[in-house]
C-alpha cells in the first residue's frame, strides 16, 4: 500500500502546511495533558517563528531544543524551521556537562526550553516558548517561511571517537525524502502514532514527519519504565495507538516479558540494533495481527535506508534480514580491499541516495573520511560509509552482522568506546582505562577496566561518568587492574581483557543470601537477569552489570510475580538488594492495608 499522490513540497514546513490545508481540524499531536489540531499546531508554530525572528534568528542559524517530550516540542521544531534555522535537540535527561558541550559545540544562538529548565540554560540564551496559540502579542507579525530544501533542518549528536560528540547535519530535503518515501507502509488520518523516542534520537524523525505528512496523529507516550509499570499492552490499547517505531532493544526486552505487548498495533516497526529472531517469533506467533517491519539505517542517511517485512519464516534463520533499499537508496558492500564480496561473504555497508546527510558539523576531516564521491563503478553521487558489516544470504536477503570499528551499539545507541575511555581518564585517580562491551543483544552493556593511581571505589567512577555522559554510556562494571595487559606489538591485549572480564563476572564476590523470602526471590531474579553466579544481599544492581533496560525487566518481573509496582526512583536511589527487598515488603504491606 502506498500513500496517495499529492503536491510535492520541498521543505518540511511546506510538507506540514500541506497537511494543515487537508486536515486543519483533525488531531495532530497529543500528550497526557493537552492536544492540538493541525491548525492549532500551525498557529503555535507561527508564534515560535515570530519569537525567533524577533531575536535575530535567520537562515542556517542553529537553535537549541532542551524540552520535555510534549505537544510543545512539535510547535518549537516547526517554528525553528519556519524561521530558517536548524534545531539541535538535547535530551533533557543528559548531564549538564554533556548538555553544555553539545550546545556550545553547535554554536546555538537561542535555546528553546521549558520553564523548569530555563535557569540552567541562561548562558546559552534560554527562551521559554509561548504556551498556547496567541500567547505572543497580537501585533507580532507572522514571518514568511524562510526554509529551503538545501537548508539545514536538524543537527543530531552521536558519540565521537575523539572524546567529544559529533553533530550530523540533516537538510530539509533529506527528511522530506524520508517522510515521503513510498517503500514504507502508508499511514492514514485515523492512525495514532506512539511517540516514545528521545528528541535527540533519529527515530524521532519517523515519529514526527512520517505521521504529520500523512495527516495522522502523534501521541506522546509515557516513558518506557512507566509503560512497563502500567502494562505496555494495556497502555497502548488505552491510548488507541495503531503504529509505532520501537527501539530494537526495548522490543526485545518487552516481548520477553509479554509476547502480546504490541498486539493492539497494526504497524510495528523496530530498528536501531539487531532484532532477535525469538522476539519476532514471539510477536508473530501471538495475538499480533499487524505488520512487523525491521528497519535499518544510521542517522547519517536520515533514519532508515532499508526495510524488511518480517514473517515467521524469517525467524527460522539465525538472523532477521534488514531488507531491501527504500526508493532512491543505493546499497553496496565493500570488503577491506574495496571490492564487492561474493554472496555470503562479509562487506561494509555503503549507502547513497537523497537521505545522505550534508556531513558533520564543523568537521570537514571526518566528513571527507565518511562521505565519499569516488565509489568504484558507481555513477555520480555521495556515498556514506556506515562502518556496519553485512552479507547477502543465499536467498538474497541482506543480513546485518555488527560493527567494523570501535563503535558499538548499546541499547540502540551508537557509542564510541574511546569517548568513554577519555571520560574515565579525566578522573584524577585513573591512570589507564579500557572499555569493552559485554553481553549480547539487549543485555549488552559497557565494562571499564581501569588501572588506578590510588584506591577509587566503583561508585565514585560511576558518578564521575554519570556527570559527563548519557546513562547508556556509563559503564555497568568497573574492574580494577594492576596494569594494562599488552600484546606482542605493545598494544592493549583485547583477548586478555575479555578473559579478565569473564573471570570477574563468573566469580562475583559472594554475599550472604538473605533470610527473608523477598531477598531470596531477588537473589534468584538477579542471578537470572545479570548472569552472575553469586549474589549477596548487600550487592548493588548496577555494580553487578545492571543497566536501565535490565531494570525495566526486573520491575516487570516483580510486578508479575509479587503483584507490586516498584517505582524507578527506589531502584535509582538505593540499588542495594536488601533495601529494594525492604521497599517491596513495605509496598506489599501498604497494598494489603488498603484492601
């Protein structure tokens, strides 16, 4: 099924105006507190654009976006674009140091924010957006649309190998191409698209533009922990969600606890990492009657460049295909010698097409390295070297195999290990550091092996990283070393480091198994979730290798087995097993008293 033929707007603001003309009175965006029609969203976006133009914002300027997910985010983005600028989204959960680094590096002139965040952002020109149509004085003129197809629309930051994040510059024409692409199943004005991604994640382009271009409604969902606590399946039904793009690692975790979590959807897209055949099998074998699509694509090619509709037959293989190129996309695999490998052999994915980004912000060296125009045997055009490895199977399907460089995927996010290592080296007690991934699939996390100048407890290293890095980049484990192992070439011996990690995990310090039934239950649960042989009542969840997605699974299991909803704040504040057990007992007693 393809979208109906319509006039071809060349900018995102033009694309949205087409939808306003067609669907003025239909619901455009909604959150838990409020909703806006297409006409109301357009009016509020005009207010934001007028506000920015009055402050001197013009074409190719960059405006920061540091807001909680709400309907006002969509008005802010549209207003920024109409003023001719590009938006730089910064997740409001990022540490202040990370936030400030991204805003400074991107050279923003203004930051649109919520009132709660304004004080910490005054140094970056913080401005709270007008809440509600007509919030600006009536005399404020509505500016003409300054956007251009070749103008910058969005700057997305990903982890950088040199210790600082790198900004990907996407143009209007890149995102317009993606929003209009007919290779993806069409939405209708009756669809309600669930919005769950971070504003700084490229999946947000799917949630916003794929929906608004087709007159659908975007519904801002609670956070993943809140959805899990309330029941994923129940919440999607209550909010009448019909389509979603779910980060692969979230899908893998959620389906393990509830195979029918997404049964209310007619369209379920997964992307961001390797989806497990078992996950797809569980979805397709249950009550789900919609279409399941596996998407692939780095942010540098605008969210998605290949798609595959998954069937039960696909789950009989070791991996689920990432599919065929979207309309306009070229895919080439090249081996280490720059030649196309034979079928079944591994090569690095190179991508061309209208979605290929302008490049990296103020990094011409890195742009030249990753974006090339000299593809052997190809016609004119730019190609992006992804760093991802794949192969063509015997049936012609393209199968993603992982990374070719030091970059790893942690819960769907791209992480340069070097950036985490440099952050650790910024601690005065760390002499040497190596960061390695451990675990597979959705259980993958980072472990840090550190040579210390003096005794530094793991919680101090974790706190240091948490001040500077997003949560998914903070190592789950810290293993002290007397010295960094080296190979015969004088380089770090990765095999030796992996063995040290395996030994440390298999021989976790024993602790006394708690006498209470709840403590004993948590010991067994942690052994299962964390893969640790011995767990004591004074052990801490995150020090044993836990991370946020495993915490979500733990909350789901506790709710299922003990009929208790454990607040995330309890786990984050005091992640010690005995303390969590005591909190669970208190919640159970309170529930019994209420009954």
